């Protein structure tokens, strides 16, 4: 349990763009299909969180030394449960197994919100959200934000079996149309999301695609969108150790306009990135193009194996002009693309966020007691081994 009094917050409370550490009370812990839902009272984190960001939770399971990162699935800022955040996870490792056994009113040591979230379109455009397994979790938060901005939202969700489709009712309620796929055909279309992606894009009239799930699925979606001239923002599935950019265990190769590949840290330069910029062939999930459609969508969004993939902000050759251009090209053509917040932290420092949109990019500074430790059982923004 948390080492600090319940409700205590550590960090720079005067800066709403930085993460904080907090002792959060567990107010809901329940099984939902194949997954688990955890709701925590975290007012400061809820106030700062943007769709696509994650929190890092300290666990006390034997041998589980590292914090576990989880995407934020929902933030409640009004009403009787204002100041709460939801995370969804699967029980498949000592850390997540320990979390399934916490009791109501227990306190957890949580740091967040961390990472770069999903940039929102700056003009009216239809948005297609694609999720694999419980990778759909952060897309719920995103869907609400897009809808609140008056944008059309359609969703495409895939999993191995029906019981691994998380909250189909919520998916339908948040979208104009929802399509589902399962590998065994037990719910929706039989197959994978990539099998019906083109149909979903046409049905939605999508001008931008957001995706979260297994990396092989993300590659397939990114390549398809590139072929169609549609911008795509993906939330990468990476193992993370510190979650604050210190350890460099979650780097991902990204390709600049000049073709050079540099590495960014997914915990601070992601987990959300432009899918068209990922050098997929340099990653451990760089399966040959054309075979990625067989990606296993039974897992969900973010906990993969250790890997090498992200670039450091000081190494990247990408700049604000490039990112903005890549995301808003062909504005008057048939595939008009909505301008996006550029991914480059360097661009962020130049003030581009103020020009392009509201998504916060927390800096991994922190005066936080992150209690960083090393252990091979590190989790990633969505899953824990």
C-alpha cells in the first residue's frame, strides 16, 4: 500500500503540465469480462490527465520491484465521483495479480499523468478509433474528448474471443457506429481488425485514425492508413521500467523527413506517436509487410516485451515544421488531413503546442518519489507480465 497518508500529493502542484505522485484510495475494484477495472480517487491526476496518457502504480508483490504503467481509461471531473481515474488491466503477472487483490479503501502509490497523449484534430473531421484487446481502454477516454469537441467518433475493436472484447456496450454508446472482430467468430466479424479496416474507414468517412493495441496490429493499421493518405496516431505497446525517461528501456526507432532513424523514449515522447514515422522494420515486431494482419489482438494495449525503440529529443532531426507538414498535408486534396500537434519535444519547446492544440506534454522532471527499481518483470502502459 502507499507509504504516504491517503490523499497526499507530491510534486509541482503549481504546474498543471507536470506529473505528480499521490496516495490514491481504491474506490472500485471489480472483474469486467476477462479484465479488471480499478477506480482510484486521484483529484490532481484527474485534473491534469489527457487522453492517451498513463499512470504508474507501485505494487508490493514479491519480486515485483518496478512500478506498473497503465493507460488511463476514464477520468471523472464532475459529479459524485469527481476526481477519480479508471484503469483496466489483465491478470497475467505478479504485479497485476497483486492489484486484483487490493481491497476497497486501500491506498496505492501512483504517479501520473505520464507521457504524451493523443493530439486532437484542430478542425472538424471524422475520427476512427481502432483498439485491440484491452488496448481499447485509452480510446474510451479519447472518444469522450473527441465527442465533447463536437467530432464524429466511430470505433473498431478486435480481440481473440468475445470475452476479451472489453465493454462492448460502452463502445457502442461512445460512437456513431461500432464494429467488432474476434478471431474465433464468437462476436462480430470473424478475423482481425485489419480485415475490416478499409470498410470501417469508408463507413466513418474517417479523416484521422487513432489506434491502440498490439504493436503488430499498430504496424498494419499505420501502413494501411499511409496507403490511403490518412494521418494515424498510435499508442505504442512498450515495456517501461522507470516511466519517466531515465532508464531508456522503452526506446522506439522513428524516421525523420531526411530518412534518418533516431530513437525516442516511449514513456515521455510517447506512448502516442505518428504511426507513419515509426521505423517498423527496425523494431522487434518488424514482421514483413503483408503478414502483420495476423497480429494477435487478444492482448491489449501496452505491455510488450523489452525492446529498443524511441529517440531522444536531443537526437531527433524532426522539427516543428516537419511534423506539422506531415500531419496536415493535402489539405485541399481528396484526403484532407487535420493538423495535429507535432510529436517532437523540441517542437513543443518552441511553443508549437500553443499553436496546434490543447494536449499537454508533461516533462519527466520530477521531484517525485518514483521509487525507481530494476526487475525484468516490467510492465508497459497497458499490460504487465
